[in-house]
C-alpha cells in the first residue's frame, strides 16, 4: 500500500550490535534466473568507478547516504548523487524519463510500482551471476520476474500481519484467532465486550482494498489472476466464498464501510474503538509514537493472518527492489551498488539504521532479528506471501474489484453478482498483453 497507507516501511524495533555474518551471496542462479535471457554481461568484482545517479522514492532514501559512505569506502573512485522523488510522482516521472531516454543509473521499485514500470521495457535484466537468487525470500525475488527474467535485486521485504489489542482480547475472554471462524468469534466477543467496531479493514475502497481481498481469496484457495498471469479469475468460486465471508463481517457490524479511514487507524486502535487490523510491521512503530513502547509491549501483538476455511495461509507482502534502466549511463557501478546492498552484513546494517526488514532470508537468523519475538510472525507470513498481480493493468482492475467490494460491504450487491460484474469489466480491460 502506498500513500493511502502511510509509510515509512520501517519496523521500529530495539536492536543490538551487528554480529559477524557468514553467508555469502554468490552467483549460481535458479531456473528463472536471468542467464536464459538477453542479459547484460556479467559484473566483475573490480571497484566501481564513475558517478551513480540514483532516484529515491518516498522516505526510504532518507538514510541511504550512510550506505553510500560504506560503499565508497570500498569503492573510492565512485561518486553517488541521489535525487529524492515524491512517491506519488515516481511512476509518472520514471515513465517519462524512460520515454525520453534521460534516466538515472539506479532506482528502487516498490512492489506495487513494478508491474507498470517493468511493462515499459525500460529496465535491464539482472546480470548473470550478480547475486544468488536462492538467498532471497521467494516472494521477494519473484516480484520482479517477468516471463522468467528477473529485473530487480531485492532490497527489503515485509508482510502484513494481523495486529490485535491483546489487553482487550484478554479482558473480553476471547481467543486469539487462527482461522476465519476464530476471527469472527474473536470479533463478536470483542464487540459484545464494548468494542465498537472490532475490525479495521481497508477503506476508502481502492486497489489496496482489493489487495487485501486477494489475501482472503488465497486463504480460500483462490486468487484474482491465473498463475500464468494470462487471465483474470475474479469470480472464481473460492473468491466468491472469500467475499461472502469478508462481506459478512460488514453485514454483522463487525467492520464499518465508513470508518476508520487510513489516518485514523492508530487512534481507533489506541482508544479501543477497534481491536484489530491487517497492516505492515511499521504500524507498531506508529503505535509506539502515539503511545509508548511500554504500552505497545503490554497491549499489542502481531500474529500471522488467520487461515482460511480449509487451513489456507496467505499474507500480503511487498518491498523494494533495485533496478537499472536500459539507458543508464553507468550500469556497471549501479549493479555493483545493488549487489552491495544485498550482501548480508549490509542487509542487517540497513535494518539497524532504518528498520527495513531483510530480503535475504539467512539474515533473519542473526540474533538482532531472530531474538526479536515480535518479528517471528512476520517471517512466517512472508513465507506464505501474496504479492500484487504482476500485470500492468492491475491498478485499473484493482479499482474495479474495489467497487465490487464496496457494493457488497454496503449491502448493495451479493458477492456472486458483484464479482461476475467485476470479472466482465476486468476481461474488457485485459492483462496488458
């Protein structure tokens, strides 16, 4: 979720010093690695030289100069210039730059941006042997793979857990939910105890609401698009089942189609007007800012999203990948910086200075992360991650699905009817091929 769901994507957690790391990234790609594509020549181990122009979207670039300094210690003949671009303007600015042939050397692409920007054909495949794709979480690596070719080096990743008020749960005598039945029972019990609307689901209704619904759909065994990305499957029976469950939460007053909107989530959860929502790990930091670390430790828990009716597990995931435009002036140095940022010690250092969670899975075994119990459900959720449908028309189709969801939430349409109409609209839009 982007501007509609506030950033940063940081996780405000207490950390200790950096331990020595032993995992080394070495090039030995898997079947869908880029060596099968018309990838650029391999990047050597010589120090980077020249100037790297980087465009940074959103707040993630704020602490990057510290990483630049570390990179330049190893590569003294390289200069790095960074231009920060407002997140809401990034896709348009980057698309115009690609069209005009005046591009930076390196950018990082948020998961939600990638289908649109990669569809421009303006980015180079990851060079063969640059990194070991097997070192990354599958969902992080696969996010930038198009037709079997990887166009991005994962930088960080995250999953959206279910965040609940444990104190209210305990006071109400409810059980922490592990599946849909448990989620409903938990919400009903909390409401009976006085919590006005126990569940905060994503409103206003937009493509980000649709991404949350895609999580429910996967938990039911469905999904909004076919595995080969060739066709929309919006009215799949499993999706209808998911929308029936999701809609029933509104019909029974356990969630509201009108409130809270995005910027009110913290205050609602803090005040006890709500008791649970799906959001990124950074949300915990916002609660700390609004209350205190002690209050959060005593009253908040992050858990893996409750499973579907047959035990299906799924969670929304996202993150950022480094990508090099085809027309980059200094691709050699750009790829070397991307490789540097994927090295385990630098993944851990970035986590420590900014809070973004590592895309390299082995780094999660380091004490700074492994000993933080709060992060365990995040790692579990990443392993069952569902990313944005990787087609350039997703934004448009996501809005169509959201309209269908809103009609169901407001009691204006039945789930089957709403999804049938959304399917027809999505088929007219297509998948962008």
